C-alpha cells in the first residue's frame, strides 16, 4: 500500500485511517444505496479527528486526494452478461432428469438452398450426383451433460460431455429415395472455468476440450478428424465473443483410398483452418450471431451468420447464411454459399 503513504501528512490526520474510513463509507453507501456525497462523508469523518489548527481548506484538499485514491482501490464488480445468465439458468435444471440441456443451437431449416451442389464427391455412388437437388432440409441437434456435481478446481467450473448432430436431408430430390445426403456427429468432452479478469468491465472464461467429428461413412465418402481445442470467452452486457484455436491430432496416411484405416482427409486444415471466431449479440428478443474460420496460408475460409426472432412460445424464426469451405465434412474442400430459413428451438446465447 505504498500509494497510501506518499505525499504530505497533516497533523493528526494519518492518511491510512483516512483511506480506510473512505473505503468503509463507500462500501456502506453501496450496500444500502445511500446517496450522500463522498466528499461530504470524508469531511464529516475528518472533522471528528482533526486538530484545532487544521483549516477547512486543508481538510478539503486531503479529502480530494484520498477520494481519488479510493476510487482506484475500490473494485467495481462487473455485471453479469448474457452468457453468464444462460449458464446460471442451465445450472438450475441441468441435473433434472426431465430436462435436456442444450449445448450449441438446436434448429430446423426446412428450406436450405445452395448455389453449388457438390456433385463430384458423389460420382462413385450410383446416380446420386445427377439427382441431388439444390434445395434441401438442414437441422442441428446439440446437447450436453454435466459430468461433475460440484466444483473441480475453482468455483463455478464445470466438466461436460457434449454431442452435436448436423444433417442435410435431400427431401426435395426426385428419382432418388430422398436420402440424408450427409450427417455429421461430433462428440466432445470439455472443461469450463471463469477467469478473475474483467477487461472493459466485462467477464472472461475459458474452455479446454477434445472432440471427434465424423460422417460415419465408409471408404471414399468417409470424413473424420480429431482435435484438441481451447476457447477464450468474453462477455459484456449483451455481447459475447469467443476465440477457439485448435490442434489436429495426427493420423496415419492411407496407402490406398479404399483402405478402412488411415486419414480420410489429410488436408482438412487447409480448408477449415486452425481457429474459429464467434460473435453474438442480443437486443430485446432478437439475436445475431457470427462464426468464422480462416487459413491465412491457403486463403481458404468459412463464415456463418444467423439471426433469430420470436414467433410464438418457445419457437423462434431462424435465418442462416453460410459461405466458404467446410459447411459439412463431406464438403470440407468445396466452396459454396447457402441460405436457410426455419425455426430455432434454442438460441446460441
């Protein structure tokens, strides 16, 4: 506390006691919502301690100096943002056996149209490629389950198992049996912890996890990879940002494309990159979110923008636009734009 012992001392007015009385006064003022002026509080406090030869001007100068010091010492607790509110609501019900806790968004897009169907990859699968429709349905289901019921390392941390399923359904195609063109499965285990760092008056946290992603297909249509990731989280009021870099776990190369074992897609990071940036913002009952990836070496990337709005009850309208590489695993090296319209059962935030 060297900053509290520098400068001149007035007779009978030790600065440490002055600062202490100001801090106590400020805490009491905050706790009981008092509206008294801090300068008035300080002057009243010091009048009781001042010697007979101390002037009002000296008291005022001392209080002005100490009020500035106290304002630097007293830490204002940042308000909880939209992500913190979601976490608090989830923790009230996450151990209820009749409640399923969402992980990522849960949505159904009955209409999702692309400007470029990836026909080439299905060339070896009968007559699929010629009959694929540009418009299809897309949906995502994502849940998580807590693996611990109390803190693991620090207060409010958590360990989860998560599962996300994305599917693209050729419901509008003709001459084929309206198949599910692609389904991606993404199990993961991850640890979440808040941080005692509050830049710009916001809140921060981090996530460390490991995940597997696969389309559970065989041979030429098989796509999969494993990665370890870390994620930095920042929130302030209605704004949330996440930065998630990852490291891919290496696999042995295939000697032949028809081999069952080995790496299905050794160049996947050329297109999906090594990180993902996420942004989210809510206002009133609307939510806007963004997700982006980029490989600066290959100049390949991906962006997704989503917007949700209220319809009725728990149902929300959802508009999704994507552009770039890797909307699905089978399309990891295929560039396209896609626009979808449907409903969201849960928000991202």
